């Protein structure tokens, strides 16, 4: 009989070779194409990071301009897609809408679904990066009953997204450059994270030859779960549920109780066992945004700060190496900016799209790629003979 390695959760199996992102979980390091995340978050900006992830090197000025122009040209979605949005219930979760709409992109953009054509792969990548913010913003506008706001291509990527979410035709809205910078940083920090669950989903879907839009829709579906991208929504909702500082011990006790499935959302990571370098940058950004908006005594924020302090000092969390992750702080920023919790995971999805597509392209170009097909250890019944229903 065949013998297989048993590795539930893939804690010790490398499924591919990749030159895109490096993580050192013990040192708390994250690099995109060799560049530390802290430097990129500080000195670069999201579209440059997209270029880096997709093509492997930082662009020169002309290359960057050309790339930005290409992305900007594709920010609008097909007008008929508006009808598709209107088919959803208004109270649908924006992630539900996004899974559907992004999956449907292959029905609207056939001319970039041939995975064997390099040019079509390139166009699909650009279309996805360009249109995801528009789609996420439309999902939001639809959910609150406001008209869709078209992309405005004289704005940078992050400002354009904020404008599509927060401007209304009847009022003048101007994006605050500091908030736009914080938004851009959130995009950068989420852009890629090697073979996490949703990226592995994209690769697995792509390994069968499925088109890129279908693969990214699969990634979005996987990201939605609360153990993964859905943790940012879950973390803020947990902070709100805790409500006041005096109730924190009750929740800490629940997190430690093995018979209680409750986990402290926004804490822990499969790979980072020291600290999450994204969380460090995000925390600084959160402080800046809250200062800028003059938010100091918000109860949710007080709970967050106290919870972080207690968890970092508590033996259980120290022993299990549980630290606040990126999702713990991103929700605080997004909430301060005015996003409802249901938009947190869509924002993660639009940021991660570039990582998914870069990994997908890498996989398509890798001669070692085979269809992903895990095996199993069968633990079901031994062979037995069928018994007709009248004799059972
Ligand atoms: N609260 C309380 N206990 C926890 C937590 C937590 N957040 N996370 C892990 N543990 C415990 C867990 O019960 C286990 O205990 P024991 O050894 O006694 O069985 C131990 O720590 C190891 O945890 P694990 O579940 O085996 O670790 P994992 O690598 O399978 O899971 C994780 C990692 C991120 C899914 C998990 O820590 C978790 O569910 N955290 C909360 C959700 C979250 O914040 N997710 C976002 C991750 S970062 C962004 C992203 O990737 O999308």
C-alpha cells in the first residue's frame, strides 16, 4: 500500500518553491522579494509594492509610471456588473457580494481568461488589482443604499478607494492625505504572506488550470473565515462585546478554558512565534490615525490597550507564544476611519489580491507545477457488501 506523510493543517509541508515572500517566524521578519516590510511600509507605497511582488524588482520611475497608468486605466468595472450587484440583498455581507462578483469577472472579461497566453495573464493581473477596490467600494455603497461612486483616476490608489467609499454626490468630500497614507499602509502590510490558507487555495484552484478570476474568488472565500482574514472583523466585534476594561479577565479566562471554543481574536499566528512585524507597524499607524482624528477615550480602544497589556504579561499567552497579530490593530484604524466592521475583511481581500495573483503567476510559470492533489489516511469502514433496504 502507498505510505503517506500525515500532516493535518500542513504544519510541516512545503507545497511549492517561491521567490516572492519570506517569513522568519522566530525573528518576526517579513520580506517582500527581500525587502523588509518595515522599509516598504515606511518608504514605498502600495502600487510600487504591487510592481515589486508581481515582477520581482523595484521599478524605475518610467516603469512605475507605466504600471500606474495601466492599473488606473482598468479601475472601472463593466457597466453591466452594476446590475449584478443589484441582484444581491442589501443586507448581504460585502464579502458574500465580493465572492460572487469577482467570480463573475470571468463572465465579463473573457479576453483575459486564457491562462496559456502570457499577455492575457498580464491583463487579468492588472484588471484584478485595478478593479478590486472598485468592487469592494461598490459592495459597501450597495449595502448602505447609496449610489455607486465611479473611480476617479486623478487620485492615487488609496485615495481613490476612500473616495469611492465615503463620497456622496450631494456633498463635497476630500480625502485627508494622512488617512490615505494610513490606508495605503494597510494595503501594503496585507499585500502578501507566503503560503497562508487563502494563497494556498488560490494555488490549488489554479493548479487545475482554472482561470485567474475564479481562483481569486476562491481565495476571497477562504479569506473570509475568522481564523484568517475574517479575524479583523471578529477582533473588533470582540472588543465591542467586552465593552469595558473590567470585563477583560472574564474573556481571558474563557480563552484559557479548553472546554470553551472561544479564542482571543487578533491574537496568535501559525508562523510568527515572537511577534508579528506587521502588527508593530500597524500599531504605530493606529496611534497616528487616532491622534489625527482626536480619538483618545474611545471605550473600544481602552479595552484594546488593556487587553494587549494583560495578554502580553499573562503566563498562558507567553507560554503559547500568542501575540497581537496584524488583525488586532487594523480594525482599530479602519473603525476610526469610519468603516463598519463588515468592510474590514473586504479591505484585506483587495490588499491581498496582488499577492494571490503574483503567486498564481509564479505557479503558472513554474515547470514543477502539478495539479495539487493531497492524499489521505483512510479511517472509514473496511470493504463490505451492499445490503438491499428491505433486508437492513
Ligand atoms: N486565544 C487563545 N488561545 C489560543 C489562541 C487565541 N487567539 N490562538 C491559539 N491559542 C492556543 C490554542 O488553543 C492552542 O492551545 P493548546 O496547545 O493547548 O491546544 C495553542 O494556542 C496553539 O494554537 P493552534 O490553534 O494550534 O495554532 P495554529 O497555528 O493552528 O492557529 C491561528 C493559528 C491564527 C489560527 C490561531 O492563533 C487563532 O485562531 N487566532 C485567532 C484568530 C486570528 O486572530 N487570526 C488571524 C491570524 S493573522 C492574519 C491572517 O492570517 O489572516
